[in-house]
C-alpha cells in the first residue's frame, strides 16, 4: 500500500508509512527505490572457519567435519517476520546432509511476552528480594531470589512492556534490546544499589567494578581450606552474609583436631561453626554491612580456650577483605601484620574464585501465531519441539526449552552474533528463531510444503523483503 511516495510496511502491527530512502520506526525495514527491503542482511554460517570466524558446533558427531555443512545453516537474523502470521515463514530451506533430508524454518519472531534473566556474580547486596528495578526512572523488573554467589534480576515481561504507561514500555523495550545486544545498561534498585549490567562483563556496583565471585559460603570455605590453616593460626572466621564459618567449632575443624578457642560470635547459630545473620546485608565484608569484622565478636571465654597471644585470621569469602589479630592480656584482639604463610592461604581463596561476570538470558514464549509460519497446525510444532524432534535455535545458538505447555525458551545472548536482536515500537522485542527437523517430519506437522526452497534458490532470490546475505561474522578483508 502506498501514500504518495511513501510505502506501507506490514512487517509488524505498527504498519509504518516509509518515505523513500528512509527506514521505519524499528530501523529494520527501508523504502529503497519503491520497495520495502530488510535493512540487515540474512546471516549464513558459511566458510566462516576458513575466514577466521567463530562457529558453534551443531553436533559433536555424525556430520562430516563434525559440523553441519555451513551453507545449509541459516540464522533468523535479517530474515523478516511472519506478521500478520497467516503466511509461511520468510525462509523454509531444504538441504540434504549426509543423506538426511532436512528442513530449516527461519524467521524473526516478535515477542511481547519476553524478558531477560540476569545473573550478577557478586556477594554485594543489590537490594531486597522483590525490589523494583528501574532504568531511566522507569520500572522494568525486580530483584528475584539469589543464587550461590550471585544476585538475580528478572527484567521485562509483558506487563512492563505493554501494561503500564508508554514511557515504561519504551524504556523496558530499549533496556532489554541493549542488554540482549551486549550493551551496558545502568540500573537502579529501590532500597539498594545502582548497578551497570553488561553481558559477559563484570558488574559495576555503586561505581565499583566487581572482580571475583565468592569461592563458597563461609562454611564451605572453612571446609575447603581448614587443613591449610592448621598450625599457622589459632582461629579463623570466614565472614559471610549467608553463613559465617568458625573453624574451631566447624565439623571440618573438629575432624582434624582443631582445639577450641573460646570465641563468641554475635549471630544466629545454625549448626556448630555455622552462623546466620551476623550482620544486615550490604556492600562490606562478604556481602554484609561490616567494615570492621570485629563487630561480630563477643567477649572471649578463657574457660574454653581463650588466652593472650591467640592468633586470629578474619577473611571474606573472596579473599578481598582480610585482617589478622593477636589477643592481648585482656583478651582483646589487636591488629597485627599478616604473616606471609597466612597470606598464601588468603591468596588461595582468591585463586579459587571465579571471575565476576554478568549473564543475560533472553526468555520468550514462541507461541501464538508465529507457529503458523511453520505449520498450518501450530500445536503439532509445540509437541515436536517438546519431544526433541524439532531443534529450536536462536541466531544459531542452542536454546533451553522449558518443560510443560508451549515453547518457552531461554538463550544466552552472548552466543548470538552481535546485533542479533531487534525491536518493533509496539513495543516488543524481535528475536531470531530457527526450527530444524527432517523433511518428512516437517510435512507430517502440516508444514508449508509449497514454500520449501532449496538453498541455492534462496540465495538467488532472497525472501519476501529483498535483502542481501552475508557470512557470520563479516568476511575478513
């Protein structure tokens, strides 16, 4: 449809009228000499290894050269959409691989029901569970349950994208798009910290870049390193917001014959040598609010082993914070230089810590009408994916498929080529999808048989929105 020199694009519900030489609101479709063209090229995994590029193996065995023949593997990036969803997917490509007649259905899916799960490797307290996460002042998600050594955020979702004011939806969409495409996004957590999140990079918490995630909780640290401390120090306390460990009381210490020291910890005793809630969570030692670890110690008990000269090491679960003390005649810990032998044990804790990174998983529900672009009977596609007959990938990257109804999947955004995600201003994200299955199985699903094309035909004629094809990554000059 045209309006003067403008052409109406029907690739998404916005239905932009695009002037000559201009792109639509999504920057993904353009009016080029009177035709709507996809502005990004379709990506082909072709001869990439020879050109110095990175290829994700399709299968570990059973294919020639251990990889699927690269020219047979399309990604959905740049393919175009099935909107308004009554038509076949933009590319339904047939190929014969080692005698197997395969079909790959390629599309860019529009997701209103989508979000990202963010894993932030840090012990720092980012905010209380359930706290609102904001970007540019707009609510885009919340803090969810913490995992071992990491804080977790759940961002996006249909209610933030479409259930609030326009500003909330636009900011949510822009933030998700930036995160999925590997950009850094500043976030503010109500009642907590500011954090800069970028997939595959260390988080920056209140302006401080994190270096390492903890080796374990305080109790686990005691269990791992108790034997290395024996004979070098009389007591070790590993300070942790979750479980603070005390070596002389801990079962690991008892097994190796560690004598009691008369130490007292201010906290909730769980089991011997393991204490909860020694402090409120925060940005200090081991994810607590502590800047002085002695604040968690009560009076020492001489009847249970406390004595002048007793040596005490206090250390955090990352080894970043540590202090050494010697008890004076009044049984008060006095700071002292850390002996070199003990420095090696602190360094060992640090050595066993993983680098602190941010992980961003895109999560979407590939349901609704996009399945109609694959088959005339959409529920059969759902069942085929759930049964493992149809392999779902996103931009060539493997996906985790949630059990249960529908096709709910997650994918690590760092496994996709740069710029693999797009958006439409409804607002919604656009993610590439590929469904690969045997040709006979595809036809049994009620697949669009008339739309199947051989690879050379696809390369020669392109798709509905004429576009170029390029290798991933770009050819090395």
